[in-house]
C-alpha cells in the first residue's frame, strides 16, 4: 500500500521530469550539435575568446569538444543537474511525507514494520529513477551508435549512458538522508532544488580550479562522461567514494527512520 500510494503521488512528476530531460538532451544533441559541427571555425574562435575558467565551468574544451562523446560530456552536465533536482526532490517528498504532514503516528501504528515502510519507500525512489533513466539511456545509446555508424554498443557508450542513473542513486541517498534527519521539512521541491544546484556549483568550482581534491566533493563528477573520455572508465577513487557515501547515508537513514521516537 505504501509503495502504490507513493508511486501514484510521484508518477506524474517523474513523467514530466523524464520528458524534460529527454527534451533537453534531444535539443542539445539533435538541435545544437549539427549546428556546432557546421559552424566549427566560428565557434572555435568564439569559445576561444571566453575566459579559460568560464569555458571550463560550462564544459567547453576546444581540444575535443566536437567529438560526440566529448560533446555528450558537456550535455551531461546539464542533464545531471536536472536529474539531481528531480530525484532529490522526490526522495525528500517520499521520506518526509509523514513528517511534513504531521501524521507519522498514523503510519507507525499501522500493522507494518518501520523497516518495511523504509524499504517500500526506497523501492518507490528506485522506480522513479528507472522511469527517468531508462528512456534517457535508450536515446543516448541510439544517438551514440548513430554518430559512430556502429551497430554494436561499446563499453564506453554503456558507461556514458549509465552516468545519469548512477548519479541519481547517489543524490537519492542524499535526499533520503536529508528528509530523515531534518526536524522539519517545509518544501521538498525547494530542498531538492538546493541540493541539485549546490552539486552543480561544486562541479563548477572543480572545473574552474582543477584542484584534484575538489573532484571528491563534486558528486556530479563521480560518473561523468568527461572522466570516461580521459581514461576509458570512471575514476576508481570516485566510484569507491560514491559507494561508501551511498551505503553510509542509506544505513544511517535506515537506523534513524526505524528507531527514532515519534513526537507526542
């Protein structure tokens, strides 16, 4: 019942977000990318006039910008921000619903264990990620194969396509942690927007400064196609850190959710 209730409440928003993400990806790839290729000399001269820090902050790298996989790394920066806002907002909304509406006592007195309630809410969030990510991955792989005139999907293509759902998993855990540990939640959308934009700012600061240590506090970089383009795979240290953060935040949230006392 909990799973079905939350899915019904979140499904329309998830479908809208999926449409927006696909629309942004299609616009940037099918609309702007051919123009980029046709106007390459003009764009090279124009982008070269940017201050170096500004160009890097927005994903412009003239050395390899015009290859599809490198261009898709720039597209990912904007798609990942949308995906981060979507899943953060959804996770906070799902896990803070009873807290926000001041009806936690009703949920906890029903004949269902708190751990089961947590699991069903988590499953709802994972379903929402699938609703958004599966169409995106299919469209990305189709366009990547088309750009290479290839009939088989390569490992690099898979890694690039998986960037969005993997990033959303990490942001989901952050959203759940936020919802469970905050005493009051006024606006799930506002908090989700804040988390997504803060993640973008961290990524921009890393691009501006290029300080190695900053990439470890930039969650949008952990599974970035830019890292795949440079080394052929994700950064192992970032993957390990993402896994540790994901498990730590989920475990801490589970313990808090299942053991906290209800307000009188």
